[in-house]
C-alpha cells in the first residue's frame, strides 16, 4: 500500500514545517516536516519543496515498515494512521509494539486503543503527543 494524499496532508499538519534545524521534544535535531537529521546531513535551511522531498523519502521508509510487518488487511485510513505513527516513532518501536501484535492478531479495536499509550518522549508525558495519538486513533477507526 501507499500513503494517500489525505494521509500526507494529515502528516504535514501533525509535523508542521520548519525551515531551520530545531530540537524536537526529545532533543533530536529535526528539520522540515519532522525529518530527523541523520549523521552526515548538514542543513542551513530548507525550502518547502526540499522539505517535501525529505518527507516523501521518510514516508517511503514508514510504508516499507507497514507493508513488511503488518500481516492483516488494512483500509486506507488505517494505513495512513500507521504511517503517521511510524513516521513519528520509527519502525523499531513499531515492530516491538503491542499495537502491532494486536493488529496482526486481528484485534483492530485493541490495536486502536494502543495509540494513546505512545504519548511520552524520553519517559516524559507530552500533551501534544497525546493529541496526535488520539487523532491517529480517530483516523485509524474511521471507515472509508
């Protein structure tokens, strides 16, 4: 599956755009639409077009994660919600999550109820993350 245009807009709204490097709530250097600055990457500033190119590159990584590890059928909203979740947390966290275990067991409701459990950053509660997780959950449970 691929992320829909609605899913991309959802992600852009959750991440917001910043042309210059900043530290996210966990202290990680970030730029553009929530792109984690990787070792060797150097940025002074980004245009919206450059940030969008990075966004699509990062979305491709999240799509591979969902397509490789989710073993049950997903509708587009469920897929898009998982892309936002993984884009923010990374594939490693998703692979070991109860959310994925429940989802692959066919417990869609149980999986949906796991989103809000991921509202901490470095062990500290972040209200903005809880809000994002609730929006991801809402998208996940919305029928097409």
